[in-house]
C-alpha cells in the first residue's frame, strides 16, 4: 500500500465526523486542520508540531501563511498540475488573506474536508474550489519523517506498508 492510498483510506474513515473548530478526534469532532492532524497521527504517530491558537474566520488578517509554511516544513510541495489522490490541498479564500482551509484530494475530482456547519465530507472540486488552491503537498514517505530508525518500522506498519530491505537503518 502506498502513502497516498493510506492517506485516502484514513481520510475516508473520517467522513461523517462532526465539525468542531480546533478538534482533531475521529468520530467526535474536527475542523479541516484537525482532519489533517488526525490523518498524520494515524500514519506517523506524534504530530511534528502543535498548531497553536487560530481563528475559524477565513478572512483572518496577519500572522502570515501558517498553513502553507507548516506544510512546506513537513511535506513535499507540488504543482497544482501534478496533484494526485492522497495529496493535501491548501485553499486561500481571497488573494489578500492567509490560506485557511485544507482538504485531501480524492479520486473522481473530489476532496475530503471538514467544513463549518457540516460533517467531514467528500465534495466535488468544482471550479470555485479549484481556483482557490494555494498549495498542493504530498505526505512524506515514513523515512522522511524525523523519527529514529527504531520507530520507522512501526510507522510503516501503521501506514500498511512493507518496507524494502535497507529502508530502515
């Protein structure tokens, strides 16, 4: 199983989770960032960093582009033209504001996301959403995570991947 298929399998398991700003618990409540945090924990264990406080308002000013900056620190950036199912999509509502929404690109031109007033759902990536994509990122292979070699085997197992000989030190 690939990382992308593991991401999609995990994201699919979150569908129906109620929206809860700041939450990241499958079946209990999450927002779009909490969905991604939960997927990360399921695949890699501990999150690489804590998000800190953030407002649910899409028009929040100041503070830089925290979501894109964090994705760049921990994931591989891609162009929109090369996005594949399992990739993280980062959305910006307007050019003058920070990116404030996340989703997982899924087959059949859909994406899985938590959206205020709804449960986690798969939506069609219609032009209104597509034009707001501010970044596309691939989840890292387990070996790219900052984990000691002894922890990598359990990361591979959680992701449902059998490591090749020599991949784990």
